[in-house]
C-alpha cells in the first residue's frame, strides 16, 4: 500500500489493487513468492515450455500478480537477447518470443488490461506500477550495487 501510494495511487486505488492481488495469490504461490531467492530465480529452464496453456487461460484464471507478470516478461526479454544462439527447441523459443515485446507481448499486455479492469483503475496506472516493479528488478537483480534508483523512494 505504501509503495503504491508513493507512485501516485490514492489510498482507495491502492486498496483496490492490493485486495485484487491478494485474491490472485494462490495458496501454492506463497512459498515461491516468499522464497529468499525469488528475485533471482528463473521461470524458464530453456528445456520445457513453461506456460503451456493459452494466454487467455492465464489471464482469465488470474494466475499472476503484477510483480510476477513483470518478472516473466523481463526474463523473456532477457532470453530473447541473450539465449537466441543457444540450441532451444522450437516450442521453447516460440514461447519466449511470444512473451517478449518482439512477439507482441500479449501475455503481459493482456494481463495488465485484466488487472486494470478488475481493479477499476486505468491501464496507465497499472503500467506505472509495472514500471516500478521493473525498476526493482534493475536495482536488485540486474544491477545490484550499481546505484540504480529505488523506484518507490
């Protein structure tokens, strides 16, 4: 709530988003999200398709928090740039490509639309939140100790 308010959400908006994401967090998600190494853990193992269902499935089942969808998108972007020369199966590469902006990023974009709709907030507000979450990845995963600004301070 404090972080959302720091980036311009009203108390009412932050509350709506907080409770939506609280409902999204499934019982089985808690250990993964609370793990000490979550920030540096990976979704893609480059051997198997990680998200075999349709994009619509993950959106309609409200499978991820905004932080998770940002982390998934960020990792797909990284693999698009740095794993393209590895020998990946066509389905694995297609999944990474489709999730990245180069393949349309529909999982990310569709998910942001769904979050906006269900929280009754603008997509711009949710994108602003996602941008701040991306900033946490820059600060603590990609460039630790490199004076990256904290997005919520």
